[in-house]
């Protein structure tokens, strides 16, 4: 009898535990379904039902195989919900002109760019017709290509003539005057000065970048210290040594502030 009672107690205890586990599983399932529903609502509100980012987990390919009847019904509903329904007058309608698609035209390059015409002749074999006659030039097939001419670095050697009297008269030796330059004692032409100023102030190129470009592309050394000193001297060259001594500090503080030597990192 004692054994039967213990077995019955164990069976009742197991049934109670089974009921509790079933209740817990049902509660978990309800909570999961509720969270899944909230997630769907949130996803639809963010992306929309027809967005590519929205995907129904229950039917992931439902939108791909949407029937044409559903689409027709949706289009009919949209047509039924017309803004001219109800008491609105048809006079409020706005007529829109039909849209005309313009043909795409080939854009040519800027008109101020110089043009250089290169004639490409036809081969001598194609200039003769099958009947034996010589073909005449009718027209040209035009096609434009943008060309780039790289900079050319050259050294200009100034040879000033020196003339003298063949009889050896004193004081009759004459030398041709020096041409006027921005920097009379400088070793650079105005084109190099303009290139340095534009590259530094307009193109925002530091002098150590220009130094590397001269070394790698042109093959000669142009120190950045020389570049900075040359650009600073181009501001307002002084007339006397005293003015240079007075203005040098002012130039370096104001005018030369944008032309300093940028150290390489």
C-alpha cells in the first residue's frame, strides 16, 4: 500500500510539472508572437510594405509573386479615389502639357580652347572607285579630342651684345642693357614665378610637394627654401637696402605668412 501511495504521489507531481511546463511554453509562444507582430509593424512603418528592405518572415517571396488581379484591384481603388469626386468642381482641374523628350546632343569643348586640325587622309587604294574614276573630296568626318601638353622646362641663356671700337678708343665699349624683370637679380623668369604663386596660393600646393614634383618629373633640384624666398621677394621689391631692412619683418609677418615653408611630414 505504501508503494502504491508513493507512486501515485509521484505521478501527480509529474502531471503538475507537465501542466506548468505547458503553461510556460504557451506563455512564451504568446510573448514571441506579440514581439514578432510589433517587429513587423515597426518594419512596415520604417520602410513600407513595398520597399526592398521589407521582407515578410512568414512569406518572404509573397511580394515577388503578387497576382496581377491584386494589382488591378489596387489600381482601380486608386482611380476610384479621384480628387474630382464629391462636390469638387471640374473647373479646378489643372491641365499639364505633354512632356516631350529632347534628343541628347553631343557637348563640345569650350569655345575659347585653341583648335588644331589634323587631316587624316584616305588610303590610295580607297581613292579609286570600282569603275576606275578618281574619287573627289566631299566633306570631313569631324571628331574632337581634348589634348594636354605637359609643361616644358628650359633654360634661357641671355647673350647681351658687347660692342667696341676697332681702333681701341677708351670708353667706347657698350653692352646691351639688361631686360626688365620683376626680380632683376633673380634666376627665374616671370612664368616660373607665376607658376609658384598660383600653385601655392590658388592650388593650395605646399612647397615641399612642388619640390618633389620638380625632382621626379623634371629631373632637377629646386629647394623649397628658394621657392619661399622668391615668392616673398615678389610682393613689393624695395628700392634701397634700408627699405629692405625695414620692410623685411613686415613682409614676413603679413605678406609672407601664406608663403612659408611647409615642412614635410
